[in-house]
C-alpha cells in the first residue's frame, strides 16, 4: 500500500480506516477501489482486534461522486462488456457486505456524495455529515437507474422525522434533488451532523464512535429541512405506482410541479420509467441482497442501451448537457421492456 493508492488502508487503535484517495476524480469509484474496500471488510469482519470501520475522503470537495461511469462507457465502446458487468457486480456485492457488516461502519461525509458514494456509505451503521455535505442520485441524466441499494434503503430509512417515506425516497431518486444536511438528517440519509469532519475522525479513532458523537454531534440544525415543507405533496404524488400517474398528478400540484419538472428536465425518459419500476419492485423485496440482484439485472440492461453511453458523453465527457435520448419522451417508452427484465 502506497500513498498513491486510490484507497489508503490502515489500522489505528482498533479501527479499520479506509481513506478515499482519488481527489482529482472526486473519488469516483474504480474496480480497484471497490476491490480494496471489499477485501478490507472481509478481513476486518473476522478480526477481533478491529472494533469499528471508518471510511472518509481526504478531499474537502467530495466524499465520493459515484462510480466511474466514464470508465464503464469506455469498456462498452471497446466491447469489454464482461469487464463492465464484473465491475457493477463487484460494486453491488460490496454494498451488500457493508449493509451486513457485523461491526460499526462509519462514513464521514464532507462535501458531495452521489451515486456509488452512497453505496459505500448509506448502508453503514453511522452516516456522519458536515453542513457542507450534500447527497444526490443523478443517474436519470445519464440514462441509468438509481442503484447501489439506494432504492431499497431510502424507502426504509427513518430519520429525525420518525417515519419512512417510500414516496419521498422515489422523488429523491428520480429527480436528482440535492439533499443538504437538514434534509439528510430529517429523512435518515444521515444519522448525525458535526461541525468538523477531521475532528470527528480523530475523536472516533481515539475514543470510539459513540463517545465521539456524544461530544461532537450537533443537537439540532437551526434551519428546518426544505423537504419538510413540501413532503405531503411529494409523498402523495410519488407514491403512485406508475410514472404516467405520477406525471398526471404533478399537474394538479402547483406547489411542487415546477421544481420537479425543472429538476428532471435533462432526465432520460427511458431511465425515468425504468427507475420508477425498480422502486416499485424493491418496495416488495425482503432484503438488500434481493434488491441488489434486481439492480444488477436492470443495470446490465440499461448500460447496454444507447442512452447510457449518450448520457455519459453529454454529462461527464463532453459536458455539453445535450444528450439525444431515444425515445425522446416518457410517453413513447414501453414500460414492459423493464418489467420483463425485473421479472426475469
């Protein structure tokens, strides 16, 4: 292990430490990074000397901006679909390992966390964020679906609000809405908020996570969660089972319609339909592994469609935001295409 490795692994005072170390790429997850994390967790789960695991970034800008989908797009273009399949399968396996990890797993999030970054944080026992953190699932804009177990976990999270909300979870996943600290704590994406990430990291290693949070977690945030103000409209709209019904209901909800339409203006129509079906399917599964299997099947289908490579080009490669998705409207999308995959 060298200081140039994409994840720096160490053990400090009975704590397994994973330091994300790809700051120029905002810690976008590569196959190597996933392998390092998974192998470390396998070792530490069986090691009685390890009492907790701590994962954080050494970048002040980002915890992790997601999976390296540019790498996946290149693999598809080069005909290396087996390698791309293996990457996503390994990533989802790691998400499940985190969800089932038998010891405290603490993610300290300072800055952006998106996509795959939520897969290596959301399933842990502690999601500690700073007031600079924000979380988003922007997959719709690249022709993909809400993956890494988020569609499963988000529907079941209970934050300071005290209840789970499948409708609100679906809104978050389909719209790409950015949750900041207040929203994250209220919905359950975050379990705690602290002022200083580094201070919390050092305290957790020195005294254990519970003692560190007792001293450093903020008792409450001054501002209310923005989602709290519109939760009823969002929940009643996005709890509907099909996108056709959701879209029709939006037209009756002026309080939220404009902002939802704005957030989704660049979204891939097929991805919207597919992701909605994924949320509906994951609402009925019994565990995270079953949910991740659904995501793997649907995901493999999605990145084989031209929309994925076109979306990654427009958003992340050329950054022109001019993706030409086909079909061009949700009305033209055949929902049975995605239901067949999920039911296979």
